[in-house]
C-alpha cells in the first residue's frame, strides 16, 4: 500500500505525447472515478507527484482543474481532498442519466444492426463472466462499454455528447454498488438486448428506465444495514 492509500498497481502510466498537465489530470481523474482515490481522501501534492513520476507543478495544476470541475475540494489551510458527493448530487446526476439512456435505448431499437447486436451480446457475456469471477473493476468497465455501445447504436451525436459529459460520474457512482447489482444488472442487460433485437422502441426505453432506476436506488441504499 502506498503512503497516500493507493493500491499497488493502481497508478496509471502517463502516456506520451501531450501536455504533461493534461496527462496528470487524466491520471488523477481515472484514480478518482475508479475509487482508487476514495471520496474524502487527502491528496498530497508531493506524494502524488512521486507516484506519477512528475514534479509538483503539473499535479497542482491538475488539482486546480479537478476542483473547478467538482472532483476535488481545495480547503484553505488544509489542502486538496477528493470530493464527497452528496446524496442529492448523485440523485440529480443519475436522474439525468436515466433520461439520456432511455432515449438512447429507444433509438438503438430503431437503428441497431446485426454487428452492433453482436457487440452487445459479447460485452454482456464478458460482464457475466467478470461478475462470476468477482472482478468488480472489470465489471464496471464492461458496464460502461455496454452503455456506450447502446449510445453509439442510437446514432444521435448530440445525445452521445451529452452522455459523455456524465459518463465518468456515472462510473463514480456505479462502482460502490457494482458488486451489489451483480448478476441482476447483466440479466437486465440481456432483456434490453432482446428488446433492441425485436425493434421494440418503447419496451427498450422502458427497460432502460427500470435498469438505471435500479442503479440509482442501489446507490442510495448502499450504506443501509
């Protein structure tokens, strides 16, 4: 365990080329959204710089950007901390997600082709395998890819752009409930694929609304005994 609480192997390698501050920003954002850096965790510039193999300046710049975007809280005389989302913040974001995803599912049912359906089936099979092996990080990543593929099949660039803006926060909120949702989530994906294959736009939208609502409720119930 590293001194700042990062699991061994969790720190991503910084890819080149690209401005260093941008690569540090992406690395830190990935650590936050995957919860390798936990909500409320103190972020020490020198430690993060050491883990990433950079100077403190690009880390400071990245933290300022993350603060502006609501991922990090900069507290006077205390330093930087990973933002702790409120229940209201999560609820609002997941509600918006439901609206976007339901429309994407409806459009996917109208436009999906056989190759797109094949990709969805493969992602679903991989997701079920990850759940069976209790590979939570893999299941979360596959869940994001599954929903992104539905968005792609919808064929609406504006809708896809809006969804991309909330995608990382959806992953942030989904990760704590991924194990709890488990097989049920992927069973819901199977039903959704069936509706898309049948070209049933209204059923696909309904199933997606139910699916995303289950995730929203699971998030709010995660801390209950």
